[in-house]
């Protein structure tokens, strides 16, 4: 009696082994390694929901590493920060301050800003900031490196033209009657008109994106 029981148990173990052997060779268990792992199944489900959601601006790479879905090809943003006429070493100079913002994850190199400043149609000064690298950076001192999601302020001072000098006193204040910019009868303030172009390159890993844009800003002047 005991011998029959032992034989039955042995046969059952052999049958179970044969079933698992065929299941493994058929690829069922290999294709579902987390079938009996509730923690792994939960993680995979959570990642799948994140990838399918439009409200979450992020994604998972194949190896499970978190990466930002923020685009890396947006234009450099350039705005005017201030325009002033200042006495410097007994002569008048016009100071222009630009604010450059990098909205990308990658680094942007601002190479040049070329600009002109006008008041009531009269050119006050012109300036060039930085230098073109032409694909090769000789020195970082000649360009402006802006890391992702950061901004910098760039100032430049240039001498006034001879015609512009007659419009301002020794302290850089606009002489009364020197401009008829507000002669239209409105209360609009006098404004500097700053226009020009800027050139930059965006680092995208093994690739770079170049950009050249024009701008035109207005900045109020206190007479």
C-alpha cells in the first residue's frame, strides 16, 4: 500500500516537471518574467499610464530612466533690459543692456549681437557684441554660453555720433526741445528704438542647430 503511494507521488512530480519544461521551452515564462511578481507588474502599469498621459510632460526611456520631454530646439529669446546715456571719462556713451534667455535643456552659445539705436529717426550709435565662431570656438571669452533654462544680461557701451551729442547735456539728459518725438500731441513717452540681429548655436549632443534672428525693441527715455 505504501509502495503504491510512493509511486503515485513520484509520477506526479515527473508530470509537473514535464509541464514546466514544455512551458519554458515554448517561451511563455520567458515572455512573462514578471507574471508572478506583483511589484514589477505594478511598476510597469504605472509607467504605461505615465507614457499615455497628455497632462504629464515627461517620458521614460527603455531602461526606465526619467527624462524631460521639454523640446531642445526652441529659439533663444532676446529682450531689451535697459538703454541709458551715461557720462564716462568726460564723454557721453550710450549703454545698451540685452537679456538673453535659453528655454532649452541644452546649452546655447550666443555668438554675436549687432545693433543700432535711434531716437526720433536719428541714429545715436551702433555696436557689435561677441564674435562669430564659424563652427569653431577660438576662445570662450568672445562668446556667451547660456545653460538650459537660464538667462544672462549683456551690456555694451558705445560712443554717440556727432549729431547725437548735440541732443544730450553733459550728464546724459535729453536737452529740452532736442527731439520732437512727442510732438504728435499725445502723451506717449520718448522712446529709444533698438534694432539689429543676433546669431547663436544650440548644442544638441552630437548635432548643433544654428539660428540668426532680427529684432526691434522700444525703450522709454526720460527727457
